């Protein structure tokens, strides 16, 4: 495994015990823990957390991801209310909800997303809600179900350039992910559309520029760009640790393409500081 360069450093903080205690009390998972995010102790100390619904097991096996791939169990009907209760107890003003991919479910878990959004709205009517969803196999009705529940931000990550999909996302389709973003913009034009991808997987600068142009064409308004960090020895290796100045150059180029907000730095993650991203982007 490549040695981490000096510019990749996380702040060492003791986890905010209340955050973990509240999550455990309500029997909830976070993508922060399941995907071994390097920023989790910093986020838990604020507190903030990205709730992961629909179980611990994913029906896909992406090369970059640490979430377990196995046949999942049925959705927990009480989970939406437990998330609402935990979000309320944590005093969250911005709630991020994501999930494993559930290709085994007829709607891909869209109905469960909608129930979770609705439960949080009842508990925290003034909070903002962001969802980070899978592609629902491109099913428009599933997408409409999620958007009809009224999230403030719809996020679907493309993760990488098209050429690398067969290694990074072997069960996904690049053009399908772009279509999900396009459909979200058309179905619910008042909702902000967001996406993100990683660097360091072997992409070229020209391919990154092309990806940004394609994202802009979908109507995507917020983009997150971070360094891929290998979570376990079983995941695909890092090809390159991209220097911070390159991330900044890409951020400037993306802003020039018309994106409302671009977060681009080695430790940027899709849901980290999501509220801070929403504030400047929301002034359409």
C-alpha cells in the first residue's frame, strides 16, 4: 500500500461520545463508519453524521468501497422513525441520508428513502435534507418517488471517469448515472442536484475535464472532488496521490464551467460539510 504523502492528514480528535451513543441507542448505521471515512472523528465532533439506511450489506461490489457486499435482509420499517429521532436528539439542522445499493428490491429502496425524508420532516420541519442515492437501475419511477418526498438536495455520485467503471464500479453504468442526474433536474427543478468523484484512480486531466463538462450538461450544480484512499487491502490500489494545487486548479476550472459550488481537495468527501456547501449554492 502506498505511503500517504504529507498533505493528506486528518485532524486527530476524540470522537464525540454523545454522537456515537445516540447512533447506537437508536440502532443506526452511518456511512462514515461503514465506509471507513478518514474524516469521521472530525464530523462526529461537530456533531454531524450521514445516516445509512437499508442495511449493512450492499448488492454491488465496487472496487473502491469498504461496505460489505452480501445478500441483504428486508428493510426495517421502523428505521425512518429512528433516524428522525436520532437527528432530533443530535439537534441537526442539515440531515444527510444515504444507503447501500439494493438491486434486490423492486424500487431499489426508493420508497424507504421517501419514508425517511418524511419522518425527518415531521421531526425537524425546519431542517434541510440531502439524499445521496444509488442509481435505482435507472428507474424513473423510483427516482420520482424520492424526489416527491421533497429533499432539498439530490446527490448521486458518478465516482470516476467512464473508462475506469469496469474496475471501480463494475455493476454500474456511467451513462446511466449521468441520466439519473439529468432526470432529477427535469423532474424536480427546484431541488439542487449534486454529484462527486474521486481522483487518483488512473484518470487523466483531460478525462477529468470531460467528466466535468458532462456533469454540467446534466444540470448538476454542486460537485465534490476528493482523493481516493484505499480503505482496505482488498480494495483497488491508489494509482496516484494528487497534489493539493491540482485539486485547486480543477476547482477553478469547474467554477468556470458554471457550477454553483465546487469542493475540491484531497480530503473532500461527498457528504462532509454538506451544509456548508449548500449555503453558498442555494443563492440561485
